[in-house]
DNA sequence: ATTGCTTCCGTAGTGAGGTACGGGTTTAAG
DNA sequence: CTTAAACCCGTACCTCACTACGGAAGCAAT
């Protein structure tokens, strides 16, 4: 007797993977997961592959890939496209590094402003506000778009 | 004769500040800028204060403040609320630091994966893909929500 | 058999920060 | 005087990743 191992409903699948039912359905609509055929009049069941797919998606998301990019990664699943996968990884790495250095600039500027505020100053005057009014002295004088 | 210095239309104002006209109008709707009274049947004009306000908003945004937070900062404009402003700055600083360290974890994980891919490996197998399938070994074994 | 939780399915709403559209008025240039 | 820009205004739409809603039907326990 073949025990169909770990057959799950969508609810169980979602809970096991730590996502919401709606999220699974959303991934299906996005084409990131397939919808299993449903036995006539009944309820779809999901197996470990579906669970693995969900894990794949969440792991990729954690690395900063968007759902569109994850769709692309999924087409490289067979392991025969390592170069393409690495390329995507490298692009993401570059963008992560850009974000880090942008945030570090902000960190420096903000830290300086907060320090100045903390160092008690005499009168009715706030260094932080003053800087916001005059333009924050961007540490590297490097103009960045906000978005 | 008083020369009303630098009276601008919304278009000039926007261009000078480097934002779109629609953006200025959007800030007005959000209550971050006031709409000057318009001379009967005519076109509103904006002065240097409006421009300064726009600079304030962009500087604050650059530091990572949301438009809601900027609204709050703007109520502290008189310089008499330095403590509150500093408090907001410190909170933002904390959140910026959290983002940086999160991104640094990602940077480490992604870098490792990309390195492994680059180090030529024999057969049809991709270390990056394998990690996505098995779960990325999060450097600090610290579970993060993706959002 | 009745209650009550799931599932199924489509559609719509959220939040952030805008951007675009369309129709009507001004104003400046030629 | 005519035309082209620029302004006014409200409303709708955009991205991203979900999340919520509502009604019908299935399934599990009492």
C-alpha cells in the first residue's frame, strides 16, 4: 500500500511553510506555483514538492529577489543554467551593496545630527532642524535620488 | 519699490527644487505644503519659503523619513522642540542601522553563493540553486520575516 | 443532522509615494 | 489674434506583495 506521503490541503501547506493561504493562491496566480488538478468536486492536495517550491520562494525573497526575478530563477531550476543563476545573483549582490553604502551615508549624516542635538546647545535652536532647512551636508557630496 | 523677490509659479518652483509639478501638488494634498491663495481668477505664486519647504522635505526624505514623519517634523519647526526632533532622529537612526545589518547578512549569504558558483564545479549542479532549494544558510541562523 | 471550520473562486482593497489624464482657463510670444 | 505653453483641478492609475471579502460548497466532529 502506497502511502501518499504528506498529502496536504492548501491550509496545511501554507501553515507548514509559514505563509498565509492567500499568499499561496497569490503565488499560483503569479505563476510561481502550479495549481494541482482537483479531484472531481473536491479539494486540491499538495505534496512535498509544493512545499519545497514555497521554501525556494521564501529563501529567494530573503536574498532580495522580487517575485518576478524568482519566476526567472525558477526557469533555471534544472541546474543546467548555473551561469545564468550566478549572473542574477551577482546583479542582486551589486544592488544590495549599493543599498548598504547608501544607508551607511545616511547613517553617518543622521548620527552626526543627533550627536549635535545631544551636545546641549544654548538657545532656541535645533541643529537637526537647521540642517534639514539648509540641506543635510551629505557626507560624500554625492547627490542621490530619494527613490 | 519692493521687489517681491523670486516669485514663482508652481512649475518654476518644482523645477528649481528638482521635483515634478504633480509632486508639489501631492505634498499640498498631504498637508506638507500650503496652497497659496490665488489672485482672483489667476495663478498661484510661490516664494522662497515654499522652496525652502520643498528642500526640507527632500532632505528629510533622504534621511529616510516617511512623508508622515516629515509632517511630524514640520510641527517642530520653531526650533523649540529640539528634544522631540532628536528623539525622532534617534529612532530613524536605529531603524537605518537595523536595515544595514539585515542587508549585510544578505550580502554575506549572497556573496558566498556566488563565489561557490564561480568556483567551477564538475557536473550538472548549481550551488546557488541548491541552496535556494534547501534553504539558504542564513549566516546568523536568525529568522527574518521578508517584509 | 447540525454546527462550524476549510476550501474554492473571483474581485477588490491596502500602503507609500507618487505619476498620468483630461478638460478647462490663463498668460506669454509671435 | 492666434497659438502654444503653463496652470488649475479632480480623479484615476501605477508598483509590489499581499490581504480581505463574500458566497457557495465540502468535510470533520458531535
